[in-house]
C-alpha cells in the first residue's frame, strides 16, 4: 500500500493513516478567508499564531488565503500570488463572484456557486502543485466545507477549526446549515476555541469523538496596568474589535448611558465598524444619547495594543457570542480589570470575582453594575487585574503549541 494511501472500512475513509510519525518535511495547507497584515481581527490572528506554532514544529506551512472580488472574469491561471512571510508560504488566491442581479433568475442560479467552485478549484490546483499531507481550515463556512470536500476526494486528512460565528451564526441560516454539516462530517478532527463552540457543533452533527478544545494563547507584556488618579478626568472604559452584532455594543451603550448619570466617564472604542452595522450603530448612539462621550479610535497595530490597554481604567467585553477572545486575554495579561459576558471561553479564561467580573450576556443592567463595582473599589480593580495577569500565564504560547502538536501527531 502506498504510504499516502488511507485505510478504508466499509468503503469509508479511516482516520488511521499510514504515515511516518516524524513530522519533518510534511506539508500542511491552512485555508482561511483572513490573514495578516490584510486583516487584524481575531480569526486572522488565530490563523497566524497557529501557522507559527506549526512552523516551529518542523512542518512546511502553506497558507491558502482566499479573497473574493466583485468580478466574474477572474481566471484560475492568474489568480494566485505567492510570498514567504516569516518562513510561511502564503498563497493569496483571488476568486470572482458571478452577478445574477441583472437578469431573471432560474432554478439553476445561486449567487455563490461560481465563487465556491473557484475556491475549490484554486485549492485543488495548489494541492496538485504542492501535494499536501494535511489540510487545516479555519471557519466552518465556507472554508471548512470547501476544504473538507477536497480533502475527502484526495484522501488527505483534514482539521477544521471553529472560531466563533461559524457555528454561532450560520447554523441558523437554512441555506448555509448544510454546508456547515458537511464541513463537520468531512473533517477528521474538529478543533474549537471553546467548549461552547464544540457543544454547539455537536448539536448540529456528532463530532464529540473527534473534537478537541484548544484555547488561544497570549504573551504577558512587560508593561503592567496600574490605577491612575481620576481627579479632573473621566473614568475611561475601553472596548476593541471588529464591531458587529456578536460584539453586543448596544448593551454596553445602555450601560454607559446609565453610568454617566452618576459618574464622569468616557467610552473608547478601538477597531472597525462593519458597513452592515453602521445603521444600527448610529441608531443606538442616538437612542442612548452618548455620542458626546464616545471616542472611536481606528484599529491599532498589535504592538500598540498593550500601551492602549494600560491607558484605560477598565475593559469591557459585552459580546453575545464569542470563541476565545484575544483582546480579552490581552487586557487580562496587562493586568487591566475586566468585565466580560458569559460567552465562549470566557469562563475558562476568567474566574468570576477573582480575576475579573463575569456577567450574563444580553443584559445591560448586569454590565452597568459590574463596571460600577470596579469604580467603587478602593484600589480601582488593581487586585482583579493582578489576578488576571497571573491567570493568563496558564495560556502561554508554549502550552498552545503543545496542544496543536499533540493533535497534529494524531493524524500525520
């Protein structure tokens, strides 16, 4: 039997692949819709971190980074640009989108068919050239679906990593749920950034027997937050991210509206606001009347985040859905007192009332009370922050790499 040939049981692929245990010289293809420096959000940073961990294990890492253009004339023989970034082969693959809005629809029409097919074909051409030993996709829809199909066809093992909205949002869309189920079914291993994500995926398709939770990691920065006198200045509350529905900004806005009635405060937002969310964002600002105390900052480069966090008096994660929030981990690593909703991996990251304050999601009153509690503490939350900084030592890059190495050894 060929060394790359998988075992089969009753015509189905088995996860017991006949491969050497040594991982050196093996090729891994990570498939994603986001990657730095083009994107800076949680998904992009998670993919980059895992790519670096796998590179340091001795594997040859390729990243197939897909972008979608509003152009139906993109050609497969000219849609790829390759570069080497920090020892990682990054392949930028552009795919087109077919426009069907200018003609009557037929039963054969779908706005995504050509895009998905080009994604699949682009990935197949890359595999034909490189002959990967493992596919690792990030985000279930559509990357997990596309990658799972190709991996099954080519008899290559695959991992899909659940990050956040992939199973928290798309499973509620009838048009997308079948893609999600297929992605889960075709993967040899399902890695999730939180137990909550894995349990949600398991409710859609049984994955418990091949599932694994691997948390994000964080570096403890040399700088540490210290409470600053707030005489003659407002108490600064911070929140950062790609602001969308999942981030729960309306609940934070309501909390700030209540708090400003008895405290001098300011809300500083650092990040980007999606175009689809601008209307609801402006409506909530007008409804709560807090536009005069919102300071919206552009997205920060990664090296400036600790400095920004240390300039705050408290950090609030008001999300209604999360995976393993990088920005919360960074705030805790800085020793900043934090309030976070009970979503995703938050209860694994934070011990309530010891290393931060955890509140119910979708509850503005609970956020208000938690922020007010920090403001009333004699040390302005210093003890919470110190405990948070110490707790983040248990989520080091070394620990995360060890978890990924264990998973990779199971299937390579």
